[in-house]
C-alpha cells in the first residue's frame, strides 16, 4: 500500500488561509497547505477511467467548494461562513488529506506471499444483532426456534462469537407506536414507569441462547430511551434531554442488574445507537443525542455501573457512540466527545457503523483521528458494530479499486457477489482500522422480495425491483410465513462467507499482516494465530478468474490441517489439502469469485508467542446450566 499527503487546488488554497479563523479547533491545523500542483495532479489521476476517486470524500469536497466559489464569485471566509456545507467540505480537505492507493504484485506467480511476524490487534468477536427478527420467530414452531439457535451459535454452524441484544423502548400504552411491523421492541419499563420482566420474551429467549452457547461477547444496545421517560411518551422521534440522563442510566443499570441476577452476563452496554437520527417518522425506535451530551451519557453511566451492588455489573464495559457514518459524521463529530471520555476513562471501546461504505483512504483517516483524539493515552479499541442493506458493488463500481456497495437501497442479492463485498468490508476494518470486532446488522431478515413457498427459486434469485427487499440478513424467512406456514430458513452466500471469519478467527486470535503488494490484483487476505497456536489465513478473490499464489508458512514443520472454500457453487466446502514443499511454501489456487481459508500449524518463535485472552466458558462466568427462567416464565416460551 502507498500513502501520500496532498494539498489543495489554487482557489481552495486562498480560501483555506482566510477560513482558518472559522474552524472549530484551529489548534489542530498546520501551516497553510500549499503545493497545489500535487493536489491538481491527484484530482486528474483520480478521474482516470475505471479508477475513480481514491479518497471517497476528496474530489467531492473539492468540487463542492469550487462550485460554491464560482457561484458566489468571491473566495473569502465571509462567503464560506454563510454556507455550512461548503465550510464542512473545506474543513474535511484541511484535516483529512490522506491519500491511499493499493499497490499489488504485477506478476504474483513469481512472488512468495509471506505473513508478517509483527503482531497486530487481538480479535475479540464476529457477530450479529438480535433485532428485529425475534418478533417474527416467536410465531415459529418451538423446534424451529431452537434450530435457529443452532444455526447461529453452534460450532457446527455459524458459531457467532458476538451477539447484540436490542434493549427495547416500546411501552404498553405509548402515545405513538412504531409503524413498521416487528421493529417495536418491548421495553421492560411499562408506560407508567413500572417494570415487567416478562416482556420481550422472544428477544430474551435468544439472549439466553447466546449465553448458553458460550458466545464470548454479548452486548446490550439501546436504540431509544423508554417511552415512559420521554415527554411525549413515544419510543421514537425524541432528542435525549440532558435533564433525563440520570433516569435513563438508572433504567439501564436496573435492567443490567436484572440480567445479572438471572445468570445473563452482558459484556458491553451501548447506551445510544445512531445518535445523529431520531427516526421521527417512527418507522423504528430511535433517539438523537446531541454531540455535546454524548460524553455526559457515558460518564454518568460509568458512575452508575460502578455504584451497582450486583455481581458483575461493575465489570460491564461501555462502548459508543455507534455513529452511522464515517466521512460525514465520525470525522467531524468525535472532537465533541471522544477526548473527554478517553481522559475520564468512561468508555472502553469505540463503536461505529459504516453506512457510507467508506473507502480505504477514509478509513485510514478515521484510524488516525481516533489515535489523535485519544492522546495522551492509548486509544480505546474500535468495534465496527453495524452494516447491511448495500446494493451490490458490481452494479456501481469498477471490479477493483473500490471497496464495496455504493448506496443503501432495495436489492436482494443472495449470491457470491454480495458476499464478496461483505468480505472486503471485513478485510478493510481488520487491516486498515485494526478493529477487534466486526458485526453484521441482523442475523435473520424477512425482507425477501417474494414468498419462496409460492415462487420457486425466489430465495436464490437476484432482485432489485421491490422496495421490500434488502441485503440485510445472513438468513431469510418467508415474508408471508403466517399465510404459507413456511417456517424454513433460507441461506445466503453472506452466511457462508461470514462463517470463514466466525469459524477460523476465534476470540483471542492475534492478527498478522499479509501485505497487499505481494498478492494478485483483486485479492486481499487476513492472517491470524488462534489461542491454540493454529494459524488461519483467509483469501478473498473478487476476480472473475482463478488466481495462483505461493505462500511461505511462518515456521518450520508446517502442516495444513484444513482447506475450505465458498464460491458461487460451493458453501463452506472442504477441498483437498495443499502440499507443503520442502522449502516451507504452499501452492494455492484461489477459485474465481471466492473466499478460501487455510488452517495450518508450524514450529517456530512466532507460533509460541504468548497471548492472554480466554473464552466466556472458562473465565468463571455463570454457565447456562446454572441459569433459571425468569419467575413466571417457561424456559422455552417465546410467545
């Protein structure tokens, strides 16, 4: 990979010098940017055929400011101050000029792929959320409800190591209910402010299933404050009132204490979700939180947890702020809350979504932002906690040089194309941002364009003709199951590709780089060593042709123990084990449009390096067999 810093074009440069006084934090700016010829050259290069902008926001913001400058016929700070969008664009250009181009091997057959010996981050989990599908699964036969737990959590299937439980906001007598079926989640707090611990039986059922399966990282996340604590008594369209924060954190602490009392261990609490949006149309639960108030939520929640007398509640970690987008939100909003919460140690992990599908350069800028705003201390670990619903990259982008889906929109693509986009998203965040966790949005969806029981081939057929179809699930159910009585689960290639990461990169695995410069064009790779000493390498080939490589194992006495592929025609299928040559190298063929995973063992200094991360079931936490159903509740009842 190659990076370089560039500077603005002529008109921009003059505006930047005048505009410095209007920026919110002038102390972080360097001297006037200059070197305009380099920036102009970069704009030209970015526009070449099949390349497009290397930095997602770079050319867009230059074009925006230049258009404003021409329209106003002036280039001074006064005019800029009258256009917040132009000011925002210029601020981005000043603060985040990092450029990124991915250099790859011209003739990879002659290059030996080597795994770096320098350890990177320790991986904690790959997961998905329990929203909002439990509200549909409660109508399924009990055997199918249990089968879904098996599909998601068992070692033989997806084996998720992360699960996100949605702490609902909907009361029993709200002034306005969520309009989209299934998206209103029962709050344990009733509309009159009292508690009913038998609510949200379906969601709680799968929360218990995750605990029973030993899922190593369980998060409770909040979309909205309970309706009972809002002025207008509704679970959506509200802005968190700073005066209500004490009651809000008291409610969260009460629920976490109840979980602890019933043998459910929550590892992380996320007190806000996409706080930039209140969802005022009430199509789902939502709550906006001003940038100025976010630090206060984290700080008051930290105090409340530390004061708890319930075992385990003090140890629950806090993550946030689950901002929706990187380029237009996180890069500008973190200044308002991140420095104060890192200094006060009131947050344990940064959680963020990627609903602008950031490119590589934007993510490098994001990583640098977190490092800079966490000083003087080390940065909190980063978790990518939500993405889905992207339109398949091949419909918008060149085959390579871009990172994935372009927009959120109606599309149903269960094929390998969508799965490869997801795989590269995972690679981006693991290797460019060094995240410790990566979560898909929802494990199960009913957003299928047709009923597979009445339309043969529906579940496996691409469609972009229906606004009711989205790429938001790993598994799908018949949207008309109530009529058809079809209670089957329909698999996507995303399920099988995700399994490469959930199965082969287990909690505690330490990642090592595989430089892209030594990989074929159109491929990327992830390597890690698990706690048992076994290495896993995951190769992602987005080319329409197979690619051959030769990899050197990082030690002596190498032995391949597993070789698994997912392609257009294979679903996590075993393939013949490649032979380790006398020189310790392995010839590998990456099928067209595929994900191929290898596991192997070696002898040597890297393979004996110590690490100290355990699993849920050997850390002294309460096991599922020690848990009891809630009082008045049958253990298998989700209705």
